[in-house]
């Protein structure tokens, strides 16, 4: 059984070694001339004006979180749909299990919608 994982282990060791050697060599060989002009942030040739950090609205993160949740829902739905026909012979449990999953997600979506999470200002 362990011999099946030996090629993966060898590739992992080779990749780790390459990363380690690359980091060490670039640290030892790389230039050490620090110029204030070279250390400035560069934005398409335009000099910075004011603060370079921009504050994002918390709504951006809420929308991103909702996207991830529903994206994961699709990831769960796809394999379920693939094996659905094969498992129907064992009874309707697999169908009702997914219905419960979708109902819980629908309640979460309705809750977010009613609280105004999806309204962008």
C-alpha cells in the first residue's frame, strides 16, 4: 500500500528541494542596493497621491462570503447529481437528504436577503 504513495513523496521532496534552493540562491545572489525610488509603490507609472491603502466596505466581504457558501453548495450538488441515479435503488433517502440541505441553505439566503446583506450602497 505504501509503495503506491512513493512517487508522490518523491515529487513532493523534489519540489520542496527546488523551492528551498531557489529561495536560498536568490537571497544570496540577489542585489542589495536599496533605493528609495525603487522602494516606492508603482501604479502604472503614476506617482502615488495620498494614502495607498484603501478601506473596503464590510459588504464586500459579506458578498464574497455568500459567494463562497453558494459555490461550495454547487460543489456538493454536482457529485450528488452524478451518483443520484445509482443510489435511488436503496431508497429515497439520498433525495430527502439533499432537499434538507437545500432548505437550510435557502433559509440562510432568505435571512441574508431580509437583513439587507445583498443591497449594495
